[in-house]
């Protein structure tokens, strides 16, 4: 995949960001893969945020929202991602003993709008979380 190029629909899945899915306006209970998705670092940043959340908490990012094995429900969850989801995840992180810097790191990676996420993994590695002593 070339940055700025088309993103193969076969590579989209439950690790993909909200912009990878399009909710049907006629049918609120469905979400389809976005054929116009462009390969950008924001896609990888989202996937990293999902991964690090799951490592911190020890369960799927979807555990509070949908059945773990229902990929269609997971796609709809991501397509409808909003502040309510992030608030619930923030609570889970805190309950798992993750401090403010860890919560901030995950929060920034899982932002709804791609242009508000960190621009690169270099930015992620410069986050204050990695400098915190445990």
C-alpha cells in the first residue's frame, strides 16, 4: 500500500478506523467498507490505539459495545464511533490502573477525526507516556 493511494478493501477489518466504514443513511443498522479510503498514517495510528487499549485493559475494544465474534456489529460500532465510546473506554483504562498519560495516549489515537490523531508513530513515541517512570 502506498501512502496516499487507495486502500484495499480486503485489508479492512475490526482494527480499521471509523473513516474505513460508511453507515447506510437508509438503514442505520448497517455499515459497509468505504471504497474511497486512502492509505494514510492516521489509519495505522487508529489501529495502534486499539492495540494498546487492548493490551492495557486485557479485553477487546468492543467488549463493552457488541458481541466479540460479530464482525458486522463491530463494523457498525466503529462506523458510529463517538465521544460516548471514548468515555467508556477511558473509564475502563482508569479502572485498569492506567494513569492519565496512558489514557491520553489511547484517547489521541482513537479520535474520531483522522486529522486530529497524531501524525506519525514518531509523534506517538514522543508522547510523555513513554517518559513516565513506573
